[in-house]
C-alpha cells in the first residue's frame, strides 16, 4: 500500500521472456498486486512468470476481495446495483482470457493469459478490468520489457493518492537528457503525435503523449468504457480522449527516458504515425459531439463546426481560382476571389476562436 491506498501495476507482456523476471524482481514493495497480462506470447513469458508463484515475490500482506457482489438491490441503491450488474456483463467485451492463479485474492502476482494476441492496448484494458473488479484505488502501467524505472513509480502514483488526480503520465521530453537519449526517429514521431493529440484530446498542455508509464484512479477507470480502449499502439492517445470526455484531471510527472537495457521494440514508427493520426482525426470529432454537445453544450461546438462548413464552402472557389491561375489566357472572376477570401477568413477566425475556447475550457483539467 501507499498512504493506505491499494496499488496495482498492470504489466502488458508479449514475448518478454528475457525481461519479465527483472520487472517482477524490481517492483517496489508498496505495490500490492502485479497484474501481468500475457498477450498470447509465443515464447516462455507465461512459464517464467509462473515460476515466481512459489517465491517471496508472490507474497501479499493482505487478501483482496472481488467487489462485484457487494451491493444488494433495494429501493435506495438500485442505481449502484445496476452499475454493478453492468460491470459483470462487461467481461464479454474483452479478449477471451484466463486468470491462471488458483488464489488470485491472496497472490501478489496475477497472471492473465490472453487466448489470442490482441495488442498492447487490449492487454492493458484487461489488466484495468481486474483492477476495477477488485476495487484497486490506483492502477499504474509498466511495460513488460523493463524500460520503465521502478524507482519512479511512487512519483507517478502520489498525485493520484494525495492530490486526487485522475490520470498521471510520465513525461520524458522535459528531462534534460531527452534529446540525447531518445532515438531521433522516435523523438520526431512522438512530437508529431503529441501535437495532434493535443487537439484531439483537449489536453492542450500535455507533451509526451506516447509514454506508457501512467497511473489512474479508480474513479477514472469507472468513468470510461475501458473495453473500448484502442487495442494497439494508439492506446495512450485514445485513452486521453476518453478521459477528457469524462472530465478527468491530468498531470504529467518528469521521468527519465530509458533505452538499451535489453528491450526489443515491436513498434514501427513509420507505420504507427499514419494509423494513430487517423485515430486522432476521428477522436477529435467524437470529443466535440459527445463532450460539447451531448454532455455539456458549449458554444465552441458551434464555432468548430461553423468553421468546418465554411471551409468546405471555400473549396469550389479555391479550385476555380487555382484552375484559372494555371490556365493560360484565363482571368480570375473577381466575385469568386472576394467570396473565397471572405469565407476563408471567416472560417479561419472561427476555427482559431473555437480552439482558444477549447484551451480555456480544458485548462481546469490539467494540473
């Protein structure tokens, strides 16, 4: 426990037989549960984790109980009962999996084997589900490749425990060694996706969007549909969008960039960027409609959409002007030029004003 709050660490693992033992052995003592989600590895990851079941690393100081049958149905708590029943049915939306522990309530190391490889996001979501079902108060995420410094885990969890922050992200880019340590192609890719994620998520001050070293509160876990988290490498970006829609607070904590400790990257940056960019494009519009229309009607919804409509209206005039420019002997119709300039300026101003209002509205969520 940390400050009398239960702490669990979700460890997504795919073919991490060389590193997973190190992750278990270096896990801080205050971590109550280490939830390793084996994403259908083809190596000995599951066997190696199982070997730790009979060691001191698996000893827990207390028994933890499933909370899904704690609420009785009566006239005063029917709403809570309905939510509880929904959490029970939620499991069918996750990748089929099996908890291998005979006594998961007593063990410190929990091994969940996915029946098929579903991606890092799906593995984390399954770990989060376990945390929800057992009422864990703070759930952190650490990679199974040992690329996250366990000594920094406490600084990641403390804002959730002490300050009531919903979601905490490690930030490698503000560390003084970031430019020297992070591979340049990853630094470049991270920068591009961070810019796009700011607009899509509404967390305009977040900078290192791609780090997976995070901690989340129990209330935040219950405020989003974790089974709908993006299943692969766009998971951190999609998570931010979902949390913003739920009005969750965010904080970034400085962490060290860690590379070349034996980890083997499975991410192709050049393939990930286009995929995640499309995800963020769709997520931006989802956030506008769900958050600013259905949950909290806000003028920026009108301004954003007005700028998009005006932008579309500009296209025919822009095409006509460009065509005239590149056609010898053709003259640009002055009326078309005036209309284009008027529409473009109006749309651009509306977009900038909507963006400014978006930044102002979300300032309260960034701590």
